């Protein structure tokens, strides 16, 4: 792509990353993003340093000069709401995605769930309820993988009065590196759903990544299905398959050189991660607020080798499948063209 001089000059690039496994955490913790842009007197700042009314940009992407990395449901919702963004990179984090039941439950397989009650959380204060979207997608995928459909089970709403990011303060947000973390005060992940399971209000629930490992280690649940062991990728699509790197279109088109430099740092970080498993585990444990043991048990053994951003036909199709699911189930209102949303030019230039 042709790169013209960026005018006018900017002094700050803003970012926000999800508290999940993502390549940008490596770039931050190694100091490489700061190093890349400091030489041009450009600060790299997390959006928690903006006024509180701007924090919802983690979901809405409405703040200019913003890079976002992590789960794909908020960016899909944002695009459907008409915010002009670009997907400039993707990657696949293979994590545990489980249907779980009480340890003493007679249910042992997904097929045993026919006619049973499955918890479906509804976070009342959220701008975009990605928890509910990811949960329902995980349940439907698991059912489909075992010859069932959503109509074969009964979904039970679990209302959760969780504070929206706009009402929260960021926790432990240093200047150069921070993911979106909220202080809800729960002792366990998915506590409301776990209580519904324990109280026999539901027969099963969905949990993924580190949270399911923690619940299993606590003796509170018994997994009956784990997508990490399922070979067909189309039935393992979730909010971090594919993980997406997005940027505001206006910023990308006016400052393509900065976007390319940003991606160069992420490519470097992904390649470094592939050779440094222990340090990647340590970083991701910090950012996801779990132990290193939980990280090792919650992701595929080679997850660190898949952090280099790319744009592929498989990831594009996976993103389209996810968008169609969200549209079909009412999580987004407006349709859009996924292929036109993805712009490979920046990553192509960064890869040279």
C-alpha cells in the first residue's frame, strides 16, 4: 500500500486489550510498543487514562486513534452499530470450552441434556452482553457437535447485576499496559450460574478457559464436554476464535505508517512468544488474573505458537460464522459484509 506522511502529527495512540490471552499483552509487557513509538515522541496509553465517560470505547470503539485486541463479539457488535472500524489482524486461541454439571449429576454426556435446563446469563448493565453471546454460542456448538439443536434443551435466564465498565474503576492499570478488568467482588468465576447449578435451578452451564479449570479444581462442577478435544474447527468458533485486532478506519487511513508499525511490533511479539512458553504463561496469568497452572491447563499446549497475527480464509469464514450466529440470535441488529470489514493491506505491509 502507498504510505503518505501522517498529517497532522499526533502525540498519543490509545489502546485497550481484553483480559484474555492475546498477543498485545506480550508487546506491552516486553515494552516493545512503548519503545517503538517513544522515539517519535508518541505516547502509547491505555484508555483508562481517559476521562471515565470514554471507557466504554472498550466496547464501542468510538474513541479515535484506538487499537483494540481480544474477543470478537464486541467488535462485531460495534461494526453492526455503524462504527467505522477495520479488522487488521486475527489469530486463534484454542481454549477449553465446556458444558459442566454438578459432580453428583447423573448426566454424563451432552446427549443426556435433551429436555434439560441450561443456564444462560444476562448481564443487565452491559452495553454489549458478550458473556451471554459467548455462552449461547458455546452451548449451541456443543449441542450441534452431539447431534442436538437449541430446541432440544431449555435455556434458563440468570440475571446478573454486574457493573458496566462505565460505572467501574480500572484495577491495577499501569501507564503502558493494562487489560479491561472490573472489580465485581465474586469469589468464583460465573458465581451466579454456579449457584443456580448448586441450587438445582439448572442442570448444566457453560464455562470456558481459566474459569472452568478453577471451577473443576474447586470440586463444584464436572465437565461433560470440552471443545478443546473436538477436531472440527467450525464447531469450536467462539469469542476468541478468531481473536481480532481492530482499529478505527479514520485513524488507519490517515496514519497507515503508524498502523503498520503497530502490527510489526505484534508480529515480533507473536514470533517471540512461539519460542518462550514459560514467559508467555507468566504474562497471561497476570493479565487473566489466574495462576500459571490454570493457564497451562486451560489452553492447548502449543497456544503460544499461534499468536502471530494473520488474515486467512479460515479466520475470515470463522468470523462470518460468528457474525451470522449473533445476528440469528438477536445479539446484533444490523448485518454487514465481513470480507469488506477486513483490510489485509496493513498486515501485508507489516509482514515484509
